[in-house]
């Protein structure tokens, strides 16, 4: 169980960092991280870190083409967690 917790700490840190880097690149007009890559890290469990970055850096908060798949991932993960930890 501690490895699962460690995994989620690491993947959320990576997600937060990727969103932060993408925001920096966006403001400087440099090459961006693709939305597919950002959503993929969310799908692997980095949704919380991504959500924190979205709120802290006001990044990807207005773009519905990103928000809809993001929140679908979040709800799917919440349902999975509910059924896994339900006793």
C-alpha cells in the first residue's frame, strides 16, 4: 500500500510540474506540451496535481475542449476509488 501512495505522490508532482511548465511556455510563446500529454498524466493518477496547477496558475481553466475530458477522467477515477475502497 505504501508503494501505491508513493506512486500517487510522484505522478501528481509530475502532473503539477508539467502544467506549470506548459503555462510558462505559453506565456513566453515557446513550444507547448500537448493537451494529449497533459490528459495522459491525469489519466495515470495525476488529476489532483493537475487540478492544483490549473487553479494556482489559472491554466487550462477556460478551454472546454480540455476541461470536459479532464473532468471525465476525474469522475471516472472517483468512481473507481469509491468501488475499490468501499467496504
